[in-house]
C-alpha cells in the first residue's frame, strides 16, 4: 500500500490547534459551560457572507456573543419578563447605553434628582456634547411628570428606590402619563435585581441593571444588562451595542450564571437582616431617620407596598443633628465588619458617607448620611459591630 494514500496526519504544531481526536459531545450537567471566542468558525464562504450579528440563531464573532453569554442574557430576559437582553461590561455601561439607544441630538431627557450619581456626570459630559439636555425631576412626582414633557422629550429615566435616599417612584403613574406623549420609560432596576419589581408590567420600555450587584453577588466582577420590552426596542439597543463593540467575557458571564441559582436565597437573607437592622437603628438615639423603602415613613412606601415583592440589603440612615459629617466618618472608620468601599450586593457588608448638599440641595432631610450594604456575615456580628461603632462615637468626644 502506498503511504501517500493515507490521510496525512498534521504535524504537531498543527495538531495542537486542530485536534485529530474530537471529544465526545452529549455531556449534560447542571453547570453551564464556558464557551469563549474571538473567531467563530463557518462551514462555508456562503455562510460567512450571509452572517448577521443580530441573528440570535447563529454565532458570528466574539463581540456578538457565545453560548455562555447568550445563556445569561436569555435567563435575564426570562426573569425580567422582557423580549430580550443585551449584556454590557459594567452596570454603568448599561446605564449609558440605555440613553444612547434612544436619544439623538436636540432631545430632552428627564432624570430623577435621586439618580445614581454617575448619570449626572453623563448628562454634563457626553450627553451635553451630543446636544441632549438632561433635566431633573422630583422622584415622587408621579403623573405630574406630564407637565415636564415637551416636544423634544424622548425619555424619562426612573430609578426606584433611588440611590442613597431611597424614595420609591410611582413607575406605573409615570409610564401612563408619558407613554401617551410618545416618550420612552427606562428603569434602573438594580435595587430589586430585576426580581422584586416587574418593570415591564408597570410600563417600562427598557430595564437596566448592574449585574455587578446581586446577580454576580460575590464582589468579584462588574457587568450590566439592558432588557427590552419588545423587538423593535431591543433592536435599537443591539444596534448601539454591536456597532460600538460592547460585549462581556464568557468567563465573567459564567461567574454570573454561577451566582444566579443562589440569588433569591441571598436576597431573602439580606432582606431580613437589613430590615432587622433598619428597625434597630430607628431606636438608636444617635439616628434621626432611617431610609428604607419597607419602613412606613419612607417617601413612596405605599407605592413600594403596591409594586414591590421585597426589599434588598442596601439602605441609609441620617445621624441626629448633634452628629456631623466628621462623626459619621469616625463611625464608619470604627466599624470592623462593615468595610469602606463602593458598590453593594456582594458578599461583604459595606458602609459609606455621602454629602448630598450639592446634588440634593432642596432635600428636606439634610444631615450626616451613611449608606449600609448588608452582606452575608452573621447578623449578630453586624449588629454588635454597629453598636460598638456608636459607642466609639461617645468615647472619642
Ligand atoms: C452600581 C450601580 C450601577 C452601576 O453598576 P456598575 O457595575 O458598578 O458600573 C448603576 N445603577 C445603580 C443603581 C447602581 O447601584
């Protein structure tokens, strides 16, 4: 037999890239796979020529997704009750693209005064440069938002409860009021992890959230998502995302997929612990006010009871008038288990002070404010920690 008739074996350098012995498929487990790609391979030139990054039934390139990233996107769309989801490399990127998907030069957008602060910066920088005007509204405005709508208004942003001060917005009333004027409603749904607030049932067109928080849940990555109510709106998000190369790594997507099954349990735990601590803080003489949507004196609490099915583990409190910003700083630095740092929704408890005098000049509850994120530590240790930090305030003076 002539050896040249046998299929020639690739040399080692080639065989390491194009394996000769394929691995059996048909494997099933409860863990999703991690499928990475820059290049995606095509069977023919014809298929390559007819590819489309928008086609969810095929894969074209790393930036338009792999089975791992699409698995995550589909699960989010499913739990939020939307048409489809696009992933972004951070929550802030998802927020920015929530605007970029819907606005054009000359447009006017309405944003609540208690919005996640980087949105203000976005309004002052990129959106201003694009000729988009950002105006702020009282988060408790409800259907009176209609009075702020003009011919140029394209989008109303809602964040509920709002960052730091926790007012609960009446999303349903806002959506009803502005939809008849042809204005879109985008909700930053990070607080409820998309689980405790049915944004689409209440009228949202886009639901944005930071997967960094409860979905990832382990303080080890940043990622964001935009979920759209319907096909045409999803297409607008996909278009800005694909044309600017927004995508996430399969390994990070895997970590979020790994966090998801335990998310409802983690949320239920921090909800209970946060509420216990909020009620305990209310009794402290050092505390003037606790800002937690499940407490009856939280602005918008009736709306929270109507629209939300739970609360999460982030809330704020304001010191009594005799304790100023300096005391709040000392308090935070005296904490042992509550650490100093941004973000929330991860494994560890966090505490930060905020100076709202610039962004919320007209807000009626001025005072030294502390925001707490309740982590997964033993609840009794957390209470003792807060207790000893209050004690430390007295002894230093
Ligand atoms: C954290 C957060 C974001 C941004 O998420 P990152 O992943 O940290 O960029 C957006 N909105 C809200 C309400 C947030 O708390």
